[in-house]
C-alpha cells in the first residue's frame, strides 16, 4: 500500500502529460481535419487530389510506422523537435485523416437545396462553407467525432514507445522498479484511461444535445 | 461537375477564377515538393547506399517474414475476436439481466482501454503477478482479441438491432424460442450485413499488430526497425514498409467496399466516404449520413 502511495505522484504527473498530448493533438487534428475536408469538396482539383492522397496514405499506415517515419526519419533531414512535439505531430497527422473523412461525410449530408439556396442569394463558395455548410455539418458529426477523439486519447499511449514520458511510459518504468505492486500500478493506469474515455463519451453526448438543431 | 452539390456549373468568370486557383495550387504544391526533394537530395537521402539494402534478397525475405508474422497475428486474432464478439453480442442482447450486465461491462471496459495497455498488462503483469509467461505471439494476439472482440460485439449487436422487429416477432409467432430465433433468424441476417465491417476490423487488426514490436514480436514494424538500425536508413526503410501496409490495407478496403454491395465506382470516387479504420459506431454513423445523402438525391 505504501508503495502505491509512493508512486502515485509520478503516475498522476505522467497522466497529466497524456492529457496535454491528447488536448494539443485534438485541437490540431480538428483544424487539420476540417481544412482537409474542405479541400476535398473544393472546386479546385489539385486541392482535392492533395487531400485525397493525404487521407488515403496516412489512414492506411499503422500509427506505429508513422511514429517511426517522423521520429527517426525527420532528424535525418535536419528536422528536430522534442519527442513530445514529434508525438503531437504524429497524432495530429494520423487523427486528422479520420476527422477529415468524418467532417466530409457531414458536409455531404447537407441537402443540396440548402447550398442552392445559399448560392442563389449570392454567397461565394467560401461563404457557403463558412455560414451554411460547416455549422450544420459539424453538428451532424458530433457522435462519430467523439469516437475519433476518444481513439486519439487511446493512441497517445503509443508515444510511450517513442520517448514521451506519458502514462504508459512511466507505468512501464514503475513496474520495473516496484515489482510487488504491479497490479496496483497497472490497475490505476487502466482505471485512469477507462474513466477518462467514459467521461469523454458522456461529455460529447451532452455536447451533442446542446448543439443539436431543433427543427 | 460530378464532385459536389457545393458549387454549381461555373460561369465564364468563375471558370477563369477556378483555372487561376488551380494553377496557383499546382505551383504551390510543386514548390513544396521540389523543396522537399532538394532538401532530401542535399542530405543524401537519395543515395544508392541508402536504398540498395532494400533490394537485397536476404533483407526482403527478412521483411517478408515480418509481414507473415503480422498477417498471422491479425488472422488468429480475427478468428478469436469473432468468437468473442458474437458471444458477447448474444449475451448483450439476452433477456436475462445477469447475462446482459457482465457482457455490457466487458465490452465497455475492453473498448475504453488502449490496446497497448492490454498488451503490456499481458507482457508485464502476467509473468510478475501470476507467473504465466506468454509468448510474444500470444501477447499480441490476446491483446488484439480483447479490443477487437469488443468492437466486433458492437458491430454484431448493431447488425441485429437494425433488422426489422417483424423478423423476431414472426419467429416467436411460429413458436421459436429466444435462442433458435437468434441462431436461425437474426444472426444469419446480421452477419451478412456486417461483412464489410468485419473486413474493416481486419484492417484495424493489421495496423494495431504493428504495436507488437514493443513486446518483442517479430512483425513487420519490428523487422523494419532492426533493418533500419543495421543499414542506417530509417527514412527509406520505414517509408517502404509504410507503403506495404498502405497497399495491403487499400486492397482490403476495396474488398470491403465491394462486398458492401455498393458497386465500386458507382458513386464518384471523389465522394465515397471511407469508414474503414474508424470505431464501429463512428463508421455506422457515417454510413447512415451517406445513405441519407443518397436518398436525398
């Protein structure tokens, strides 16, 4: 029991790193994903192609391999960040593809009449997207986006193998030192992840009810 | 324009503007690519010495062995996850609360925990706390099974729940009990609907099996890591291995689209939404939006 109390501060601190990683990557991947989704419905073919290529290649590659390419490949060409920022970059690139497809599904589900109406009152493509399409599309896809972002939270664990001292990383280190309380340490880490994931699920359900358009 | 209902046939002015933006975008992309290529070349990333190891037959065999291990772990996990998933789905649909409750808890917990955590639990806690030494293969397979079994349980349950309620009522009306109704009427129909979802889950399995290198399983990512260390060509090795995964998963994702009954190419390729690799509910939600869109046409 004493040993559990001894390791608790380390566990909490590292879980803080996990949260930081998840939060930064969430914001960045929502931005990247939305931009790519817009690129993929834009009237300019090269933007569509670029968006399609990004989504196709990155989502079909395991996140582990993307970590390998970024963490060990980029320094070869002189691009060097800390492991933490490399991890944010990888998680953003990877999750961005899922966000992009989700948002695009939301955009395409907007009835054609809405867009025709917006066009006929003289809005440009960007205005149609900004004022008519996105506000509805994003509301439509809150539930699937929630699962994408919960998956992101779980994927931060992969960063443990690439030098980031997040929850799984310090769990592994602690288990090696305090081998008598293995189950306690792992149980606490698992509990933290599971309760956070379930909590996020609830939070998004609330968000969905709050932003839903009552017709 | 095939692509969207987002913009109408451009008039002469808009057409000129689109051409202008297209040229601008091409130039911008070309500049970025050219800069990347120059930078890569300046740092010797195109040197034959870095690429030639990848044409070495021995290395190719070594990587193929890794690919085989990846596919092996994914295939065994798929079979086990199917068994677990169907079992849990049936349990969760049961009328008996004492069966349903535990199944709900197992599914929710298994889906909320990161796969890597389960893998490390099997890898570290089993030998230390229970004195059970699992081989690297089984560590990977069981961890993948736990998560994907729960995911498949949700796919199966959703498949059964989308069937019209008349199916179950009709089965009860002709005197079938709960289990024969499930086995003879509901499950066979649900399983057919969920085939594309299952292939999608196989892609998730193949991608997640690349975590195996952390517990010392010699799958493709692990072999790539050894090779890249040996020849000091990380960028080249990992990019090539990444492309192998892309090729494999695109093929599977094409099969998944094909068996979903939607002819590939019937929809403009630009518009089809790929749900592969998403969590089951997200994929289902996107498919529902997609159906709505088609109906709306």
